[in-house]
C-alpha cells in the first residue's frame, strides 16, 4: 500500500518546489550570486564526461567497452550511465539535497543529467523512467521522495517529457542502510525486497525501462530492481545515476 502521508506531503510541496527552483540563488559550489544552484562554470569544471564501463559505469581506459567483472558475470542491467563521480563537490551536494532537504538543487541536478551526452541514447529510447523506490519507513523519515523529485526535475528539462512510473515497484524496508554494507551483504539483504504489484505488471510488459537513482555504489540495488522488472516481463532495463563511487 502506498504511504499516504508521504504522497500527500509530496503533492503539497510540488508547487512550492517549482517556485523555489525558479528563483535566482547562490551557486552551491563557488557561491556566485546570482546564479542557479549549480552555475554553468562549476558544471563545466566538475561534470566533465569520462569513459566508463557500459554495464556498470566504472571508469575504464578508452576504448575498452566493458570491465572484467561485467564480462565474467553480465549484470541484469543492459546499460548504465553515471554523470559524475561520487566525490567533491557532488558528495556534499547530493547529501544536502537528500538528507537536509535542499530541494532547490533538484533542478540543477536534473539539468546535469538532461545535458549529459552519454545519457541521451537511454533517455531517448526508454518507454518509461522508474525512480528507485524508497521504503515507506524511509519516506516517513526523509519527508519526501528524493528520487521521484529528481526524476521530475530531469523530465521537465527534456524536449519530450518522460513517462514516470513511480509506483511500478514496491520496496520493503531493509534493516541496514545499503551504503554501510559490503556487496555480499547488500545482495543478501536485497533478496525479495523489490516487488512489482499485480496492478502495475501489465504496464511494464515488453517495455524498455530506465531506472533512475542518485548514487550507485556496487550496483546491487539497481541490479536487484532490474531483475524484478525483467522477471515481471520488461523487455530491457537500463540505469541512469547522478554519481558513481570510484
């Protein structure tokens, strides 16, 4: 069952979110004023594209297409694109947005992905965008759905808005936050966590789906979610993330 409190709060905040993001502000990195929360100069300096594995987004020397791990054991994801490394200044910015509700960053983070050249083929070819869901408990703790807010900010800045299926998958609460666990522990904890509700199964059958998340660490969450969607009948599942741990 959807979290009614979180859904109500998200709908209540949407008009205010849009208004706040439209106001001139101070760049969160260089402190230039007036500017968007991420000014053009900082985006040019800190968001340079680099060559990455096509399936897990780890850095690779050009022109190698796949890392050794993905060659040995191909992931459930058909493709994965990360815009930046989870390092300065992105680690702080994502933390401010996600844990300190600095929602004014959503528009700039969405623009980062909308203008990221390697992401264009995935954005243009997908049938729907699926924000990685949080559990009902996490939504209550945070007070808003951070991946859904970012997905909407991304979609608004594309020539053709994407279909966003935020209810296509339900996530059960996990005892430990994923970022504190090893890959083996993450995989074990994620067994059976993601489920496609029967009411939404028909909508994803034979669809080319694009998962969206803020940070990718080991890929365990994205691959577990992709596996659930493929099992439910999706034609393919790829992923787009803001940041990838080096």
